[in-house]
């Protein structure tokens, strides 16, 4: 007796998750301004700023661009006076053993995590939920890694004037875990802005320009999480992107390997769409 074939369940084809892009460049190279180009492709940027200067985006309507500003950790005057007194009077050995009694006040990195867990826009007052639940009609933009570096170190040591190797290791792990989560657990597009810094390439030798972060060990690890790593370039009054610059740790999956690219996320999104990506709607926001 033959058995009738069992019908197969229909296969649900899911859209690709969004792109992960790391933009490296010096101050004034147009990294923040380039955020505007996401809007032209129908994507709403949700920006977490860790440094001032985002007023260049203030002319964009609030329904098209959302932001939170979380300034990096700063030390209060009393703490600065206390640490200054210790630096003036203690030996270096004694300073290495000092702990900051005000360490618990450095909550900026936790503020960043809370913002990512439930994003509340400072422009419209609405809450948009967990960034890991957003879809591809949104882009999470962290501008910039420099502020996150300061927050992570302050979380580890507070305002301690001398940092041990263990302190650096703790802060590096904090940053690496955050970047990995944002690149692997989100479906929305994710953009990380970083300043440029020359670091020793301990694998191939010599030195390369990489994302400025804590220590020499972390910077070479960061590109592996991203689909594209781009250098922002300013040449006089002209701005461009490069994926081909010599001596820079770059990657191109959605862009050609080329200099003098327009500082525009549009070609990256177009390439992503050509591979099967599509803009899928995110959950609706809540008031207040």
C-alpha cells in the first residue's frame, strides 16, 4: 500500500536584516551630515549622539529623524579637586591603588543601554521600544564611538587617574560586547561613527588607520562585525568616502573598492536591496 505524499508547509521567505556600516574619519569629515542620505532611501534614522555637533541635522523634520543625546562621562568639580590633590601628593605606586569613591555616579554607559533597550526620542517625546525589535525601515546610528569609549572606561574605573591593564581589559570587553550585540541582534540598519587613529597591525605588521577605541587589541576586531567599513575623507571643501585607501582597515561588501565615492548611504542600501533586502515596517511608537 503506497502512502500519499505529505504536502510540505509553505516556506516563508524573510527579508535580509539591515546592513552594518562603520564610518571612520577625522573630525569635520562629514560623518554626521551623511546621516541625511538615509532619509532619501525611505529609512528613518534613530541617532544616539555621544558628543555635541548634531545641530547640523536640526533642520530635518522630527518625524523623519529622531535622536537621544547622552554626553560622555564627565567628572564633577569636587571629584576633580579630590583627584588633583591625590595626584599632587601621592606617589605613582600609591595612585595605582587609588579607587574613585564616586565611581557609582558614572552611569552614562548604563544610560546608553537603557536608551537602546527603550529608545525615547528627545524631539517628539515618543518611545520606540527595544532597538533589537526594529525592522529595516529604521537605522540605528551611534555617533560616535569616542563617547562610548569614555563611558566604558568610566564604568570600569570612575575618575581614577591611573588605569591598570585589567581596567583597560574590562572596558574593552564592554565595548566589544556592545558592538557585537548591535551588529548581530538587530534587524534594522546599524551605523557606527568613529574617529580615526593609527594603530600597530599586530597580525601583518606595520601600522594602519583604524577606528579609535580603547587599546591596541580592540580596534582590529571591530571590522569583522560590519558589512562595510568606510573612510570619510575631507579634501579642502570636498567630502568623499573611500573603501580603497592604502593603510586603512576597510571593508566593502555593498560598495565598490574605490576612492572618491559620494558620502551617501544610498548606494549601500541599493546594493542591499539588490541582494534581497526590503524595507519592512517597525512597531508603532508609544506616546510619552
